[in-house]
């Protein structure tokens, strides 16, 4: 029986190998049980639990990787949104050359009063 703490220290490849070994052992134990050759029935439960521990750890790592990828994508989208907002605000202030409501505007009060 392996403890979860021991399994957490292993790499994914090693966990996959342990999973395959435990699956094969469980198959053999079931086969022995059916043929009446199994001496230690408690071993069936131990191997089942080991399989569950390994599968749980692999799934946890899979979820962590997906969440990390998702948060990286979300951070990238947020950065793009911030950059887009900054460009829009800059264009509204006329900071971008010739773009925005301020571009080309001249405030000449003399010309407005001499209409006629």
C-alpha cells in the first residue's frame, strides 16, 4: 500500500507506470479470486484503493494544468483589453496623431463672431 504523500512526489510518467502496474495486479488478483487461488482477499481492496489514489492524483494534476492554462489565457485577454482601452482613451484625447475629436479642431473666437 502506498501513501498519497509518497505518490505526490512522483512525476506523471512514474504515476502512469504505477497505474498500469496496479491495474495489472488487480486483474491478476481478480483472476485468482475467480479460480479460487487467492490467499489474501484484503489485497484486492488495497490495490483498488491504490488505483483510486493514483487516478485522483493524476486528475488533480490535470485540473491544475488546465486552470493554469486558463488563467494565463485570461491574463492575456485582460492585457489586450487594457491596451485596447488605453488606445481608445488616447484617441479620444487626440493623443494619436490626427485621430479623435480633438484632431483638426481650432478654437478661434474671432472667426466665429465675424459672420457677416
